[in-house]
C-alpha cells in the first residue's frame, strides 16, 4: 500500500488519505482528551482506535463494517485529539470523511434519503426556505402553545431527543438577515472595511448576538458589509457526510465574498469559521489555489479579528460582573483560537475572568450529536457544567451558537444560577449607544 494509493476497501470518492491515517504512532496522548473514550473506555471509541479502523479499511484488512460506521458518527469531531497529537493526526476529520463513506456503503431507504436530501440540499442552502421553516416555531412560542406543552406532561411521552430539542429552543425573534443594512458605516475614526458572514443558526436562533457583532465592529471603526445572498457555510453538510453539497456552497460563498473589496471576512460563529477556513482543503484539487488561499487569508473569528486589530476601550461602559469562559471546540481546536477571546474579556471594563477547569472540554453539543446521543451528551455536559459552577462566576460565556444552546439548556435543566451569553453579547453591554 502506497501513500498515493489510499483507497483500499473505501469507495473511491471522498476516501480518507492514507497519509492521514498512517501518521498515528498510537502513543495515547489523545486518550485523556476524548469525551467518548472517557464515557465508554472503549479503544475503538478513542481517536487512535478510530484511526486504526480507518487504516485497516484502507489496507484491505477490514471491510467498512457497521462498527466503522458507528464510530464515524459517534465521534464528536471536537478536534481535541488534534490539539494533543504530537504527529498532527486529524482523527476528527478522518471520521468526518468516513461519514460520507458510511452513506455510500449503507444508503438510507427511499423516504430517509428523500428527507435527508431535502434538508441538506434544498432547505439549508436556501436562506429563504430556512427563514420560512422557522415561522411555525415562532408562532408556537407567540401563541402560548409552548407554555402549555412545557407545563403539561406531553413531552415525557416523546422520544428523549425530541424533548431535548424542544427544551433547547431560545426565544425566537424575526431573522436578522432581512433586517441588517447591506452596509453599516464605521463610527469614529475609520480603521477599515470588513464583510460579515452571518451564519444560519445566528440569524434564526440568535439574531441579537449578530446584531451586537455588527454594532461592535462599527464601534471599533469598521464599515460592515453583510451580503444577504450568503448561503450556509457547509458545516452541517460536512458533519453529515454530504461533502458534494458542501463544495457547492463553498464555491458560491467564495465567489460572493471575494467580489467585495474588504480587509477581512468576519464571523461570530465558531462552527462557521472552522468550515470557512476548510474551504481551501475541500476544494484544493478542483479550484484555483490562489483564490482559495486569498479567501482563507481573510477569514477571521470576531475575537481573533478584534485581538489582532486591538480593542478600542475609550468611552466603554463598566460591566461589573464575574465571568467564566467555555471554549468552543471548533474555535480552540479546529481554529487554534484560545487566548484571543480571553484577551477581549479582560479588556471589557469591570469584567473579572475566572478560569474554569477543562475549559476546552466539549460541552456535548457537536451539531446533531447532542440529539442523536442524548444520554451521552448529558453526561458530557454535566462535567462541563460542574466545572463552570465551581468558578462561582455570574456569567458563562461562549462563542458558538451550538454551545450556547446546549449550555443554556443545561443551566435551565439543573437550576444552575449562571447566565449564558455569547462573547459579543457581553461586549455589547459595554458599547455606548
């Protein structure tokens, strides 16, 4: 088996590269970082175990079995193992690719396939459809039906994942995408011009967060361009093994954002940022390298951007509170951004940052993982909330909508007395009107 012939028992399209699975030295540094290994103690549910499965398939020592499929989806893809690995093995990305293989080896039935394709290939790529799909849920809240459901015992009759999904719903507002002006001008001394990538979950679930992000950027002296035509970043598609649609979305977004003359492309969603920064990899063999490199060079998480440019604090209001910070996996592990959010927190007047133990340990959300494996997700979350509670901080801050949904749900379920905020919500409290 050569590095140039990595397919083995994998299907030819979207197979893990043999080099990626060959690098693993089985040293075990990844084991203490892996939530699923901590839960099960199973070798195959560890990063090195999963890589060993993929290598065995590539070397034709193992068929792509149900066990391989199960581990591909049981992996949280939190990338903590990548941070810990001395050889640079990216086990999460290998498993992400194996999810695409799983759908090739074990295709869904007709109804399941039609539903999956509608969600991934019709609804998610269409901002208009996404907004329309949330209208019944907003009515469900506004008409008081949610109050009746939550105060009855009907949810106890539903599957656990359904009860959790309903419980995670924040108070929904009108989607932000149609409300934001195309350009919000800089305030005070102008420092540049940026594009804002407004994520699907942010516009639908947390419009207030992204409204604060744009407000903060303008306050910091940047013209903010928000292209309303932007489509889903492709993160859900990569997570669910639909790399073909992810590539299509990547091409569209690259063309759209590179058509604007901006210094940077900023996002306030860690999952979106990680996906946008991976466009260069998923398109590397089929698109112009220089354009991919140019796009990649402009992508910034909001905390990364503000730390890089320097946060202007003149005239900011005092926000006298104590906070602790949960690091989103796709910010600290996928993007390597860890110190920057802390730097921003420490610069907010009046804020005291109290570090929690295992701040980079996954919260158990991981896109749809938290619903598919609801009991395991609850156990991972309990570990996180225990660490947050021990700090005694008034506010639990994070920087990703999936984490925010999971943490806020957990805090409500356990009666924990902490407010859960996105970093931009907290910073927005310090920005003068």
